[in-house]
């Protein structure tokens, strides 16, 4: 595990306290890999999944990105019951080489980036608002509502992320981010622990404002895959938005001018890597990329920004 060091935090904008106190964090030495026991899924858990899926289904069909729409149509992700990892993983593997890695919970940075670099995507089969979730965090102050959980749950992992893993360019990009994170952590450049911690935060910022909470300009090209035409200027590709009804609704309302809670900002690589975030509330901003190809190209051309030398 990388020890957090705040020496260079003064360089960031939007600086705020970041704490996941109370959340179990698994490392290499822990028993982090656990197989999904699908036969033990309860009717209540199936209902929670179904309620979340149905509540978001129409909005995502209208406002999610083309990559998401094609991916969700290609995978056996049911709307009325828990997804089966063993049904989904082989299809993704045949498409882009990624497999699902069932895990016990939140992975530390070193382990997370290492498995991503190997095209293994961590997924948990616990879901918000369920007895298993509540039992895991008994007597711990962990927010648990239908819009957000600080620890990713199965709805975030499967509904939010896996459809994108069916897209080759996205899959290659995500694996490269994993390799970059691993490279930062092993520190072959001998920058030292203080700069490793700082550069890792730069990468975390990038991930947060892109594939977790990013939006892309609406070109209209994805409307052929929708039931209802997208009537705002943006498409959603961030999994943190896609898996949250409240966040999705906020994007729509702000894009339509019905709310001023959040602003849309043109994508700037140097700005986003230096901008911290709040993982406990609706985002106050969304960075807008011109296209997914533009995201990939900008990332590949600017990886040197993640090796700040002080």
C-alpha cells in the first residue's frame, strides 16, 4: 500500500479532505479474491438490483455514450436479477482480453493498478441497501443510499464499468492506465515516496474526472442506438454517473438549465490532474471531452505529467 503523503498537496486546486475511514481496504497479502456464490443471492438482493436498473434504464438509454449503449447490448446483464460473473466475463475476454476478478471489497492502489494492468477488472457482488452490505459495515459510518456508496458495489462495477470493456480502444486505454499506475508505484525513476504519493493522486484525479465522472460532447451519432433522441449537449461515459440515479439526473438537469448545481468545463489535461474531488457528494463540475478518441490521444501524449519530479 502506498503511504499517503501530503507534502505536495498545496499544488492541487479544489483541495479537500479525502477519507475512506471505516472502509476495508484489501492488499496483496489479504484474501482479496473470492468467487461469486451465485446460488446464495437472495430475492431481496435481486429486487434491489432490479429497482436500480429500472430506475436508470430510460435515462441511460437516452443520455449514455455510444460505447456504453453498444456494450450493454452485448452483455448478459439482466434487468430483473443479479448478474452472473461467469456469464459475463468470458464474453468480455473474447472481445478485448479483460476478465472479471471477483473481490472481497476495496483494493489498495498497488493491487488495483497491478490487476488492471493485467486486464483483470475487480468486481464485488455486494450491493447497496442490502443486509450483506449493512452487515459488512455494522457500526461503521458508511453512507448507503440508492444514489451513492463510497465503496463500489456490484451495480457500479457491472452496470457502470463493464459495458465499456467491450470496446477495444477503451479496454486498451484502461489497461494502460493500470500499467501507468503500477509504474508510478514501483518507482523505477527513484523519485521517492513523497513524489510517488503526489503523482498517484494526479492519476487518481485523472481517473475520477474521466472514466468515473466524465461526459463527452453529443455529436448525435449515437441516436441511432437510442429509443429517444438525446436532447442535451452531452453524453455520459463516467461509470460513477451511470451507476447513480442522483448523479445522472443532476447531469441532465444542469445540461438543460434546470439546475445550476454543477458546471460543465472543457477538458484540459493539466487542469484535471491537478484538481481534487469530493467522493461523498454530487460533483460540482463535469469535464467535457470532444470525443473518446480525443481522450485517448490526450492521455497517451501527456503521460509525462504523471511523473512530476518536484
